C-alpha cells in the first residue's frame, strides 16, 4: 500500500536523476574538450607548465569522480 503511494515520488526522483546524469555527461564532454585543447599535452615541451596544468586537471577529475560516485549510488 505504501509502495503505491510512493509511485509519484519514484517517478519524479527518476526524472531528476536522469537530468543530473545528462548534465554530468555534458559537463564531462566539455571537460574532455578542454583537456584536449589546453591540457598538459597541449603545452609542447614546457614540462613545468604541463605539470602545473596536470595538477589542475587532476583536481577537476577528482571532482567529476566524486560526482559520478554520487550519481551511481542514487
């Protein structure tokens, strides 16, 4: 009986989760493009700059990995 009453909530939760996943996918595609265009491999032979850029991209990757874990657990 309770399960029937929660049907609307379940549907809304599913819709919200799907929207979050779509947004995550869009953000990840933008991150990938940014990595290809201006990531550590785009600096040529300036290894110090490449290392600095790599550190920043690792921070972003950790954020995306955390967000991915949250989405998987919902």
